[in-house]
């Protein structure tokens, strides 16, 4: 099963040459989840050959423009391109008012339904789940209410040992029960033991997305032991006072957080426009957490 994230934007506040503000596309079992939607996101989808029509769920962390200014354009293009299936948006309650005001004054009447789910920025909660993934909010500490999102795979059914099943002539109609971990008592008294014909599926993986925040231990429990942690790293640590003033994190702090919570891999992004090259930020983070990578636009990372 695919569980991977493609970086669409990695700049903070303003776009710079070759870096757009924040947006990511998560693929979980060929279902697509857009995480934040900054200016230019639909152009990035086109550039990297990703189909906006496949996106059914959008998660917006907070209402600073570099995380949602691309949303009205994307939704309008979906309308013009003939979308009719519903689209589900998870984010601050005021986002609905903002979008509806823009649609009102442009006399735009979408051909599809927008379904809103308001995020609670005071306590972590599960806000979405299906057969593939569970999504939980992460309460961050930014200048305005802000949540991150943790995506955790659902445990898959057991894997069948097809060759052994066929060798022993196990009826195919029993396969679904074996995949569910059931031992089978046959009418003739024989027992088909699940462990003889299946193996356990891989342990579920998790992706934690921390958009804009101060270094704050209160959200560490929400991201503990995640397989891949994306964490903003707006500044080098020499700019710590500026980071505190703007409620952001340094590359060094992001690495410290990854180490503290036991993340297996760290992606850093949301880079200040002051940095024309990013090697210094990566080098700084690696002094604390070696398994750090830059969230470079167009790259896809397996969780």
C-alpha cells in the first residue's frame, strides 16, 4: 500500500525563486489528501503531474495566507473542470466564511458540494478516519490558532500464504476469514490454524505534519514515535529571538524535537525567504538528528 507525501511548497510567508509557500499532497492507498494550500498550489500540482481531481480531502492548519491563499483558486478550477463529487475541508471555522464571501462576490456557484469540518484548536481529536487512515489534530503554538495533523495507517489484514493454501487445497471461500485472523473448525474435525497459512501485515506507519509553531513540549506527546515527522524550520538557530517573536521554530529546534519524540525520519520546511540556499539549515539540523531531509518541492517521500 502506498503511503507517501509529495512536497508542493516549502517556503514561509512569501514565495521566492523555486520555492512556493506551504502545500503537501499525501497519498494513502491511492486516496489523496491535500495538506495546506498556499498560493500557487494548483500550478504545482500541474507541474508535478498530480491530478487535482483525485483530491477529496483538504486539511488547512491555520488562517495565515501562506497556508491557504491558493484554496479559492483550486476550488474554482475544480468547478470549471466539471467536478461534481463532494469535497471535504477540515480547518478553522472562519475558513468557510472566507470562502463563501469570495464565491458570493464573484457570483460563483459550485457544481459540487463543499463539506466543512471545523477543527478544535484547544484539544487534540480524531477528525477523520476511513479504511486506510486515521487523522488526528496536533495542537500547535502559533500567533493565531493552529493545528498540525497526524495521519496514521490502519492496520492491514493478515497476508495469505497462497502457495501453501493451494498446496493443501484450502477452499478459496475460507481465505477472507483467514485474513482476519480466524482459526477454522471444519465439519470433519480438522482445524485450519490461521498462523499456518498467513503472516502478519506490516505495522501501521504515521506521518506527523507540524506547520507553524514555537518549540512547545505540550504537543510532543501527539507526535511521539511517528515514522516521519514534518516540522517547520523557518530560521537558523542564530535567529532564535526572531523565531520566538514570530512563533516559529529553528532548524536546530526541529531536530531536537525529532530526537525527543523518537521520530524515525525528519523533514524540515517552511524556510524563510532570507535563505537562498538551504544547505545551512540541513547541516544545522543534522548536528542533532542525522536522519533529516529537506522538504524540497517535487520530491516524494515514502513514510
